[in-house]
C-alpha cells in the first residue's frame, strides 16, 4: 500500500462503517473535521482532504478525527481491530539457521 501502513483507507472506512464505492479510486466522503460531505479521498494513495474546511489526513488521521483519538492511539486501535501482525506490540520471532 502506498500509505506506508499495513492497512488501506478502505479498511479504515470499513471499521468506521462508512460506505464507499470500491471501484472508484477517487471519491468524496464524510469529513470528520467539519461534518461536510466533501472530503476527497484517493483510496489508492490512502490520503485525502476536505474541499470545504481544507483539513487533510491519511487513513490513520481520518480514523483519529472520526473517533476522537490521538493519531498514535488510532494507529494502535486500527492494528488491533484488524488483527494485524503488530497488534500485540511484539516483534516477530527471529529464526536462526545453523549450518
């Protein structure tokens, strides 16, 4: 994913129960900053901005604004809710090969 996260903007919209058209790369959805309906999002890039209030956000920022969390807590919550590899906060086990 272009956003650098383990999840997509579509994953975040699913967690927030926000309807979107998965066949359309760019579209307008609800803005969590001003409450308008002109938050233009690029689902492929994982970023967007509001045409009304001017706020911009990536998927984690959008989730944070929608839930009232900090961006750091939002990233943790997304990872936990999507059951991603870093959900426990632990590093993956190291595998050592011996000859």
